[in-house]
C-alpha cells in the first residue's frame, strides 16, 4: 500500500531506496542522475552489468552503504531495470518488468522499509495510475513510501 510523502526522497530514512534504471548504464537524468552523484557505488553496480542488455529488464542491482545525508545510517540503493531505453517513444516504462522486479524486491527486502519516487512516471513517461496499481497489488500489506516534491 502506498504512503505519499511530500519531500526530498534523498532525505528519507527508509532502509531501501528503489529507483528505475534503463539498460544502458547511463544514470544521466531524473532520479538516477542524483543517485549517481550521491551514491557512486550504486552507479558502479549498474556499470558492472552489460550495457544495452534487454535481459536486465525485471532485475536489479543494489548496494548497501552509508546514507549520504545521515552518515550514521545505512541505506540500500536498488537500481531497478524498469525501462530498456532512455529516449524515443512517449512511454518507455516496461510495466511487466516493473511487476517482476517488485516481486523480487519483496522477497529480498521484506523486512525493510522501502521508498521510491513516482518511479517510471517522470522521464520514462509511464502512466502513474497504472504504476500505482501495480505497487498496491504487489505490496497490499506493506507500506511503500512514495516521495514527491
């Protein structure tokens, strides 16, 4: 179930921050650009995958490290491969891949608090109503904190 929080995603005190990535290891725009800036090890984890590999859709890489804003805390950054490309048609978001990656995240991080932006609804051009429905279906009994400005 979604809990909307107006505020800075990067100042969240959640255990896990999930953001959407394309399959080209760029992290050049949107939330990913700031992940790359604040958490270069998350970008390095992305770069260890093969660029332009469509098979990454529905998977993720992650790193656990010190929180940028709260260095006394640890945070896990999850690079969720939810879109193949970063330019082109209007809606680049891969809804089936998103559902698949959420199932995996649910298994691995079920004991942790999870936050994310309005994943897929920014530069990827995804339909937030559809994305919101998928999150609520995959996490009916767990609060997912969605940050927006």
